[in-house]
C-alpha cells in the first residue's frame, strides 16, 4: 500500500473519532462524561493537525483545549456540587429542531466538499514551524500575548470566586 492510502486511512479514522466523540458530547446526559468526550474530540483534532505537519498547533490544541479548558469545566462542575450529576445535561425540546438542522448542514457541507476543486499550494510546509512562530509571539506580539494570559487568569479567578460564593451561601442572593 502507498503512503497516501495510509494517510487517507488515518484521516478517515481520526474524522470518525472526532465526529463520534463530538456527537457523544452533545447527547450524553452526564456532564462529566460529556467533558471527557470533549477531550477525545480535541485530541482527535490535534491528530489532524499532526497530519498537516502543524506540530506546534497540535501541541497547543492538546495543552490548552484538552488540558486547561476541559479541566476548568470539570472543576466548575465539581465546585457547584449538583445533587443529581447523572442528569446534569438534559435534552430539551430544541434537540428535535437542532438534530435535523445539523444533519442537513452536514449534508450540504459534504456535497459542497465533494464538488469542490482542490488546488495544491505552490509551497511546501516548512519543516520547523515552532522556530518561525516563537519570534512572532514573543517579540512582535508580546504585549497581546501577555494581555491574553492576564485576561485568562483574571477570568479563571473571577469564576472561582463566584462559584465559591454560591457554594458557601447555598444560593445566589
């Protein structure tokens, strides 16, 4: 078998993993299980980035999204302390509208993708992507990079303060 066949097989398997785990994220009733499947979805997207030779973006995907965001969601769920965690993600009447619309949008995207003409870019992907990104992030855009880091830290601290306040008094008032 050719390497293109292996790449196609890996892409199909990763795509199936991403779509299946994303479907489980929105259909499971247990919020903690949904977050765990969200981690699987993010790791699958990182696998797609690795196939595109974007190793830095794949590492950021795993560290930031699969690591930090999902852990923050789990901590938020744990700090709120719901009594019935098994049914913390209820399916409501909007699911009956959203499911056919999502299926229709998927079919439209699939048809447009099948009919699209794909053009190969003229340049190859550079072998070392991190060395090209580091000076841009840490020299040219250091102020926005630091502002984003401080903003995320303040948002996390504020969320923890709000949850702690709700937990200690038992209600928001």
